[in-house]
């Protein structure tokens, strides 16, 4: 997260009000997320009409995952990640389909710009899995040996570029894992004591089938402190409509 805070602190020192900085950053994240899904949809389905690619972008900005972690919980690293995820896949695919190695370098540079998305270690593993799966998929269904070799080389270049740009924090992570402090941290944080009761409490507060089937956090729409625009979703005229998506899934 350091590069992001460094850039924003420089902008703040220029005298720009904080709420304007926040609005611009949020607008930039939403724009990148929407445009990336639009480009990715057109890349995967070249024959698709523009209106359907635009619909895919709108759906992405309001899908259940986005609704909970961005619009309701307002988690910063989730915001940046949901913008970087489709953008990184689009860049990676462009390199594979065009047979141009420099897209692997662009991917590494882009990961540096969106480094705030990588503050959660599982997100890095998810990206690695996504790139690996995509490479294997194209290699398995490719008949020409030369193109298979290209896929492998391209994958290696992209990963090296990614690791090189992010080496400044990866090296610190590796150093910490090898230190005694890591053992002490895992011993204190990863303990079975109280975990089951916490899971039960959270499940009762955030779960319940009637809310899960509507893709909602229960606490987001039923408590008095929740925003009025969220509590509206708990009123009767809207409630039956919210079961349509899950109803179609269960019926299928």
C-alpha cells in the first residue's frame, strides 16, 4: 500500500481537499473496472454487440461480490483488486493472442500501479492461479508446437516482470516468514480457541438463509444504523423480486 499512500500524500500537499481526492480515486477505480470488463468481454467474444459488452460492465459493478465488499463494506483493497483483476487478465490475454512478449512487461508495470490490490496475500495467489490456468488452457488446445513454446515463455516473462516490479515488498514478506516473529504471530493469531464461537456469532449476524439467498449481509439492511437506501431492500414490494436470481439458480 505504500506507493498509493505516497502518491496521495503528494497530491494532498498540493492543497487539494480530501473529499475531492477520494471522489477522484473512487471514480478512477470504477472507470478502470468497468472499462476493463468491457474490453475483456470484447476480447473473449469478438462478435458480441457493444451494448452487451456494456451490460457486462454494468453487471460487474453491481454484482453481489461488488455490492458487499465495495458498496457496503467499502474495503479499499477490494476496490482496487476488482479493478485490477479484469485489467490484468485483459493484458495477459492480449499478449497470448497477439504473440507479443511486451504485454508481459506491461502486466508487471500495471501491477506496480495497482499494488494496493496486492496487500492481501490470497489475491496474489488468485492472480497466479488465473494466469497459470489461462496459459495451460491455451497450451492444451493449441496444435502448433511453436505456439505452445511461446505460451510457456510468455508466462515466464509475465511472472518475472510481476515479481521484479513487486520485489520491494515480496522480499520483505519472505524475510518476515523466515523470522522468529512469524512463528510468534502464527501462534497467537491461528489458534482454535474462540474460533468456533466467533464463527457461530458471525453466521447468526451476517448469515441466515433468507438473507444469503438474496445475496445480502443481514446486518447491512436490518440494523437501524444501516443507510436508508439499503434498508429499502427489506421492504415487502422489493423482497419477492430479490429472490428471482437465487430462485432461477435453484430451479435450474
